[in-house]
């Protein structure tokens, strides 16, 4: 038996275009409610009926006790950057006009978090622990998607 190890990242292939298949995925009942919340300009977390934990993004079942989660509660739109990365090049290695910052954002008292853009900030000013808030698109442009949030900006 042999193991192959990828040593250079040119060995890793990625697909840059849409796969032309007719598949559609549903966000599921709880995910749909979460996206409807975003469309309304709210962050909703799933609330477990057994342990009371709040989870974001909400899941159909609690990861601690497997209880079914049906209820969502609005949480304060205040997040904390747990970790982040700064992207300087596109997938082809071309330098971006402006670096893009992507962060993992947690919410106090809530299990999980969201990966999203960090906006209205310079890379030098972003750090773990930075408090951020969501910036939503204008209501008329929201479609019930995570991209209804433009990004999270420092508070
Ligand atoms: Zn639970």
C-alpha cells in the first residue's frame, strides 16, 4: 500500500465554473427560516428545546443531545472575529485591486459561527476579538441568501 502526498499546490485541481447539472438543494425547514430571517435583516439562531443552546447556523438536530430543533430566536447583531484570512490574489494568481478579508465570526452565547467578508476595514486593523456587525443589502435587493449580508464591519 502506498500513500500519495500532495507537495505542491499546483497538484490540487479546482473547478472554477458552474457544473451544468439540474440539481437544486433545499436549505431544509430550519435553514429556510434562517434565510428568511436574513432577508428580514435579522440573525436567527436555532434554540435546542432540551439543552437550550443556541446554534448558528441552525441545524435540524442539536449536536449535543440530538433533539430536533424547530424554534429560532433572534440574536443580537454583534459578532466577534475568531479568526480571519486576507486574500490578495484571485484564483489565477492575479493581484486583486483591493485585498479581501474573510473571517469566522462567532456570536456571544451562541454555538457555531458564520464565515463571511469583513468589510470597511483594512487588513492591519483586523484582529481576533474584533467586534463586528452585519451590513445588509437594501431590503429590495435581498433574496433570502447569506449574501443578503454584504459583510461584517467593525463596530
Ligand atoms: Zn441540545
